[in-house]
C-alpha cells in the first residue's frame, strides 16, 4: 500500500432536475489495514462513468434500488489486488469489479460476480470497463438478442460514438448490416464513420427539428430502418420510429435525453402497431447468462483490432463529478473513465 | 337466388378527421348469373364491423394497403353457398370469408384463405365472425403468444366488452390470471364482471383524468400489471404503463382512441426501459400459423358455453355505415354485426 487514505465520492443530495457537482461530497477515510478471511483489498486504476448512474441518483421507481445518500457512489472499476485473504486472488492480480467512486475497496472474494480476475495479455485493463465490459455486453445483448439483425438490414444506433453505441455499430457491421449512427457534433460523426466504419452518421446538433431529422434519416437509411438500438430517446427516437420498417425491433437501452427533467413523450405510439414493431427495454446485469458468449466475441474483436473504441480519461478522482455531468451532456468522446491511481 | 341485385357499400371519400356516413356510398349492382370454373357464389348472412377498417380508410402508411376508393368496403362475412363451380363447395354450405360490405360475392374457391367451410353444429354461424373468428384469434394470439401470462399474474385489457377484449379476459381467466377490464360505461362494466367473469372492470368514463385512472387501476390491480392487451391507447395506455410491473408485456392490438385526428403521445416512454417492458404490435392475419390451435381452443370454449360473448346486430345493410361509426365511438356492445340476409 502506498497510501493509507481512501478518497471517496458520496452522494450528498438527490438532484432536483439537472445533477450538479454539489450533489456529491468528497471524503477521505482510512484504508482498512486488516482483512477478514475471504476478503480482498483492491486498488482501483480506473473508474467507469456511465449514464445509468444518473437514474440511480433519483429516489424513483426504476430498475434498481436508488443509490443511498451518504454512501459511496456505485460504479464499475478495474484495478489490482494489493492484499488478499482469498485463495482465488493473489497480490498483483488485475481485476474488474463494482468498486465504486473510490480509490480502494475491500471486497468479499466469495460474493458472486463482485470481483473477477481478467487477462491483460491482449486486452488492456481499462477495456474491461468498456468494449470488453458492461458497455460491450450491453451492446451485444441489445443488438444480438433483441434486435436480431440480419445481413442487409439497416441498424440505427444513437449515442453512436459512446462506449455502447460504438460497439453496437461495429457488431452490426460484422453481421453484414448497413449501420447508421446518430451523434452530437461533426467530430464525433467523423470518428464514427472514418474510424469505426459506420456507413453513415447523423449529427443531431445539425438537425434541430423533426423535418430535418426525418430528411437526414431518409438519406442515411434509404431502405428504412429495421433495428434501432436506442440510447437517447426523445426527438431522435421519434424520428427513428417514423422511419421504421414493418416488423422492426427496438432495443431500449437508455433514454438519456429524459434522465433530467420532464419525460419526453413518444409522439406517435400508433406506429408501433401499424408497423408491428417490437420494443424491449433491458438492463444487461439481468442477463448474466449471455456474458460469457458476449465477452468471448468482444474480447476477440478487441484483441484482433477489429473492435475499436476511444476513451476520455479524467486524470484525478477529484474530477469524477464534473466528468460525470459532462457525460450526461455528451461532452465526453467514447468511454468516460476516471484515473484513480 | 331470391334476388338479382346486390347492395354494396363503396368507400366514397377518405375521411378528414372523423369518418362520416357521407364517406360511404350505397350502390346496387346485378348479381352475376354465370360463374366461371372454380368460382363460388356466396349469399352473406352477416357482415363483421371491426375497428381496423377505419385505418384502411386512410391513405396512410399502415399495416395494409388502403381501402381503394369507389370499391366495395372490405370486411369479414359469413353466409351460405348459393351456387358453386368448385368441387369443395356445395350449395347450402355455411362459409366464412372476406366478402365485404355487400349482400353477395363471387369468390375464387381456390384462393387460399378467402373462403372456408365451417361447422355450425355446435357454434352458431355469426360466432365465426367473433369469438371463433378473427377477433377471437386476435385475442388468443396477443394474449397467448405475446403476453404469455402465467397463473397468478394480472392482465389488463381495454375495450373489455368488445369482441376481442371479452375473449382476452376469458382466455386469461382460463389461465388462472387476475383479469381487469377497462370499458366505457357502467352497463358494459357490469357485463364484463358479472357475465364474462372478469375480476374487476374500470369504467373509464368515470375516471377522466390521470390521477383518477391511476387510483382506479391501483385498486383493481393491487399487485401491479404484468400483461396488457391494448385495444385503445391514449390515456388508458398511459395509466396502465405507470402501473406495469417489471418485465411486463404489452400486446398492442389497437389504438382506437387515436384512429381519428391527431396521434395521442405516450407520456413517459422511459417506463418501458425502467420496467424492462416488451411491447409488440401485431395484426393477426400475419400469424396464420396459430389459427388452427387458436380456433380449436376458442371453438371448444364457445361450444361448451365457457366463452361468452354478446352481439350487437344492425338489422339491414343500409345501417352499416352508421353502425360502423358507432363502433368507433364505443356505442356497440360486444361484437358489432350487420344482418345482410
């Protein structure tokens, strides 16, 4: 151990509308010096910031219990074992877990799924928080299991330059689909097409009303849309819905445009009927049965350079709240991480 | 043949907003006196009026081609064969088909699915337009294949006293579910509970705002809603959505509240995500593979008196447009038919 204190971010207040930095509180606590039997002490290298955290900050009916006030914010982490009283974990092991917004964590090595050793020979450690982690499996589950795209079909994915969206598009390209991304800004769109290999990308910031979005989608998806992987909701979803083909599938992964403030209505739900669409909301942690298959494909694609991704890394734990608020506004580029070491 | 003329209703104009009687035109044409080889002449006893017809009247993107102007309105019919040049159909055979809003029709006996002989020993002929016909199979498909209710789950169905809704609820009761209907008016609600055996019924006319609908649903579905068979859409669907349990299923069969005029938005689509719901729109004619299994259960239940239904019969073909417009406003009670003989 190089330090004896653990910096931690707690949820200080539930946001009213937009979350603010003052909703979080930084504290320092002593690092436990003695482990109980079965426990593992992990030093975190990176924290993952993800949109789902915003919903957890509310005290509302959702897919998970709210984040408790005055407790360490939840979050995925990668790091290394620095002390262990569990036979399966040795000092130096690279691990991925749900360590939260803090520098170190004491983890019960027996708790199923809490801590997992990973192989960093071919896959860099932080990728286990992105393309070969929860965001990657989220992309895989929604695309493969819910959208079930066939070669030649058109797949649209919003937040296309993000950790999930980028993986969705590349997995769809592997399956022979035409892939259209939606992203905020010319730079993100260039990245999505030029680096990730999408067929087209719509910069929603350049298409502010329904007619403009419709025209852009018509140009990018001339044969209509068969699959939609939705991360954003709101007017983008409304426009996509207007262009869905019969028997289209929508995997509802996120509605980030409505996480803060009033819900954004779905303008014309009758299209679900007239086009016989299937819409399904999901959260990947409820589908653990697909993780091995998904991680195998994702890990192979990353190791062979066929699945690309970008990371935005906030350099210090102190930056976590601001980086998180930026993520909610789309200021990040690719996977948003915080360096904790 | 007792007459030589055939009264027919044509679509005269596409409605702007609400459909009107003047959108239809009654004509008389001669009954063909000579059949070609393979043709069958059918005299219709009853015409089925169904909400889907309203969408066909529009020239809009929908699940089927628009009803052509100046052509006989489409519609399901039951009747008897009065002349036949097809070996499978004999004079006197009771048949069900898609004869349209007219008294007689010449049908190609070889066209798959256009004409079907039925057994009227245990099931009355008009039931083949209702509980043992398209509406019954619609109920069966949406409930059994899409909602997939388990015993003990709560099923909500709108337009509960209608041909589809009534069958949905009774099929769900057979499967051990708690069944809540939504219908318009105290008389329909009494019928749904007292005669069809639903556990509860909400008279939406008595619950005009969101808070009142929420309270009524909370009382009728104290354990939340697992399955929703949706025939109406609009505020009822919004209220149901607010009470859906995690992993709920919504079979989207009709959105009759929005068929005329502006689309009614879905107020909070993020609930589809937070509750991980599955919504699927369908039209039963695209799932012909289930018809034999569905008709077997429906026919048995009707023949044994376990599936009840009510019919509203307009007495003359001249009444068809007015009866149809009444159906769109919920003025009918149960299955709406028009007597053509």
